[in-house]
C-alpha cells in the first residue's frame, strides 16, 4: 500500500504541474504576449474558467501527503516553511489579480494587477522548480528526520538550474496553450515565442540531465533510461506538430512534463524525502506511512476525491472549450 500511496501522491503532483502549469505559463509570459489592455484581458480570460480548478490538485496533493505520509509532511514544513509561506502569498496575489482586475476601470489598476499576475506566477514556477531540485539533490536531515539545513542551502546551483528549467518549460507550455486557445495577435506572438522557448527548453533539458547524473549518479532501474527518451520524443513532437496542429503540440507538452516528473519520482523512490548527501538514506515511504489500517482508509478517500476532481475538470474543459477572441 505504501507504493500505491506514493504513486497517488506523485500522480496528483504531476496533474497539478501539467494542468496548472499552462495557466502559470500563460501568466508568466503575459507581458510578452499582450501589448494592449484588451489583449492582456483576453490572456487572463483564456485561463479564467480553469485556473482555480487546476489549483485543486495542489491542495489535494498537500492533503494526500498529510494523510498518506504524515512524517514526510512534517519534514517538508520543517525545512520548506519559508518557501511554502511565499508560495501561499504568490497564490493569493495571483487569485486576487484574477478576481479584481475586471472590477476596476482604471488603466493604472489594470497594469498593477497585470504585473502582480505575471510576477507572482513567475515566482511560483521558480520556487516549485527549486523545491524539486532540492528534493532530487537531497536535503540534510538530523537524527530525528527533520530538516537540519538553512534557507541558503536550498538556493544551491543545481536547484536554481532546475528552477530555471521549470520556468522555461512551463513558459513554453503556456505559450502552446495560448496559441491554441486565443485568436488574434496574442496567439501569433505565442507561436513565435514558443519556437524560441523550444530551443531554450532543449538546452536546459540537456543541462539538467547532465547535472542530475553528476548529482545522483546513474539510475539503478533500467526503465529510468527509457523515460528521458520518451520526454525527448514528446519534445520533438511539439516542434513537429506546432506547424500543423497546435492542440496536438500542447498534448505533447503535457506528455513532456509528465515523463519528466515520472523520471523524478522514479529517481527518488523508495524515499519520499532523500537525505543529503545521497547515500545517507532519508525518509522512506515505509517509515513515513501511518499504520496499515489508517493508510488503507486514507488511500481510499484520496482516490475517491481524485476521481471527483478528474470528472469536474473534464466537465469544465468540455463546457468552456473554444477560442477566446481579443475583441
């Protein structure tokens, strides 16, 4: 059951990155795509029906981590408390900007909320990427299994490189969504920007892969060599389909992100919080799980809640499908 619980948490986090990733990406690059107030409003409107539903996956993943691996939840808050508080502030700024922009007719207020929308989304992506980089590198743990480092330790070169890669990957993900979702000049700019970002993502992907091999060593499981090839195939599919079917290219971007996250999850398994330096153990999924009875109940409730979220997301996506027109 511990392995199944690990898979459920990994799936929820991957769903959050893939789904909320495109609206975070659209927001982060909105200053580059929207030249006028109406164009920026159209960009915000393109993700308007989806963003709050997408963020449910982050809340669900946090709740699942607390229920399925309470010790890992405690370790995460002991080490990442300040970054998590910053994440909450960025999420609040982003939501406030989405809700309040349309209630003011002032151009100055529109520009303020547009800037808050873009900056908070950019910082969220960067923080999530840095957190993932530290998870792959390992975090220093004391004898009781709690974080024993400092905030400066989290800002190491490897984690910052993963953070930059996350920014580029989700910016390209958002550009693909904007190109498929919006009509007019912003969509054309999104297509041009995506072609530039594709090469940046390819270069950073190679750099992060090489750095990960240097930090973690060669993968132990043979199937972990297949996932990088699948991610490269998905990345190539983006470039091919972007000239023919933008929605197909967007689906390839979803597959690219999903395979990268599956590779990350497979790399740290069976540890949910690897220790630094690597080889020093860490908090395993077996030590972090509660009693078998509690784990079984929590797992059933989590899966049922995930099924409801999937059904709701599918309904909203189908109901709100279609192009957003700038005019």
